[in-house]
C-alpha cells in the first residue's frame, strides 16, 4: 500500500469507527432529550464544563508523542512511558480543580455540580485511552482505537436506554441524572481497557520518568498545549456562557445541534491526526509535504461539502429525528433546527483548520497556533458577552462561525508561507460539479420533501459521479 494509501486507510478506519459512534451518540441524544430540554441541558452542561479541563490535562502531549514516535519507532516505549507518567499527574490535578471549581458556579443546579465529579472520572478515563492510543496512531493502526471507541459507545447507548426505560425506578430526577452519568463512566472503563489491550500488543506499557526528556517535551508541547486550551475555550465558551446567562433549557436547545456537529467535526480531527505521522516523517522534504497537503485538501472537500449541503437542507428533519418537536423552531422561538442550519457552515472551515493545525505541529510552529487561537478566543468572548443576553442563541451561532473563519484565514496565511501545495484543477472541478448536482437534486426536485429518499438518491448520485475518477482521487 502506498504511503497516502496508508493515511487514507487509517483515516477511513477512523471514519467508520466515528460513523458508528455517531449513530450511538445520536441514540443517546434521542433518549436523553425525551426527558425534556432542561434535563438535557443539565446533562450537556455536566460534560461541557469539563472540556476545558480535559485539554489542560492533554497539554499538547498527544500530538508531540505521535510526532516523536513517527520519527523514531524504536523509542515508542520510552516516549509513551514518560508521557503517560506526566499525563497521570496532570489528570489527577485537573480532576480536583474541575470538581472544586464547579461548586462555585451558583447558577448550576445542585445535581450538575455534583454530577461534574462523576463526569470528571469519564474525562480521566478518556484521556488515559487517548494517551495510550498515540502508539496506535503513530503506527497507523488506529482502527484498533476506533473499534474500542465503538464498543464503549455501544455500551453507553445500552446503559442509557436501560436507565431511561426504568427512569421511574429512581426516586427523583436527580437519581436518574446521576445514573446516566455513571453509565458514561462504565462505558469509558471498557473503552480504556480495550485500548490498553491493543497497545500492549505493540509495546510494553510502563511508567517512566526521564526528566531531561520530559523537560524537552514540555518545552515543545507547552505552546501547542496552550493553543489547544485556547481552541477549546473559543469552541466551548458559548455553551458555558449560555449555561450561566441563559439557563439549562437554552443549553439543551443549543446542545442538540452542537452534538450533531461534534460527530462530524471529529472526522476532521481524525483526518488531521492520520496525516500527522506522514507529514512528520517527511519534515525535511517539502515537496512530499506539498503533495500530502494537496491530497489531504481534496479528500476534505469530498466529504465537507456534501455534509454542509445535506444538513443545511434537512436540519429540521434531522433535529426532529434525534430529539422531539420541543426542540424545533416556532414563531418567536429560535430552535435547535435553526441553530444547526447556520452552524453547519463551520464544518467546512473546521475540517481545514485541523489539517492546517497538525501540519504546523509537524513544522514545529506551535507558537503560531497559540497566537491564532488566542485571537479567536478574544473575538468569541467579546461577541458573546456583548450580544448573547440581548439576542440569545443566534449571537452564539454567528460568533462561532466568525471565529472559525478567522482561524481559517490566519492558518491558511501561515501554511502559504511554508508550503506551496499544487492542486489538480480537474479533481477540484469534479468535486464541485458533483456537489452542484446534489444541490440541484435537493432544492429543485421533490426530493426536498423526503429526507430518507433524498439521502439515498443523493448519495448514489454523488459517489456515482466520483466513481469513474476514483483512481485520480485515491489511486496515489
């Protein structure tokens, strides 16, 4: 298999895994939203509050670990052992800080403040699994990680179904709420154990502490770690501010479309991670990196554009399928479907932002990422603080889109300074033509009135157009 074929195979394995986990995640959304917008808002808040703290525990170490293992496979055990030791210390520290901090947010319901201690355990287990998976990522065996993630998510869906089905068993709604959060912990135990098993078949898992290596690693990872913290803040700040300024019901309404988007956005993260080993090993060969960037950008276009078109066209149907009519827009009410219809445009920019980000990590340009994400955070914070209370959820939507566009422009500018990828105009034309065809099918035919038939017909049309050109897109 060619080097690009390995990258594509790695990314495709992650895509399939993520597609399956997305289905189970949507099932979870459907089940939990059945209790009501306020309850679902509390559920989302308990997890979203910890997103920022989870990135602190990451500290940029995952990407640095993958980069170093890709450069020197023989050092994998040494690299993992040291980074795993450091990560465990960070996890313990962050769990304590997160749990204590939540107790001082007076606007949160008591069950949310208590529940954050439970979701902190889920976060810790997820970070452990992510740390170990750096070995699988560097060795292009990420399908093992993807299968572990699928197993964990499937167990989560089963447990949540059981809790919701027997919700009357719990004496209070708070009891059911805590049961749902413990379901997340149990599913992540399975997830992390499976990842540990697969990694142990590659290298020995042990804790090491080589201070000179850790000092150098921290020096490399700190700018990227801070950049990730800022990125998480500008991506998650809207949810946190909505929970404080607008309340749990608003979080519930905003949480449905953001959960849908996250299921797609992570595909861009996975693709960027799949590209990182390839770019890192060719750091001294700009021509090969240029080829990889052009190749990667084409693949992102193939998937980003139809996702944007289809979700924009059928946002109401999708929200209704995954939640209930309580979450839909009505006169004077900006519902989840309206949020999704606008927010979906972030997919295009976010996909490319991940490719650019991991390319710059391979180029050791973490400090620039720190600057970019700092600017985005400042813009998002200012816009939300100025307009969120006055205009409601629509302010959060447009501030998020604006931030992604700013980040895209700044990263593209930096990529242009170091690389000159050459795109195949014929390939780009084929991709654009295929998307124009499905755009016409949706908006100029009766397909617009039936989501399921449109999904089937447009998928056949889209990939039918691309199929004759498959060797041009995937043969190299």
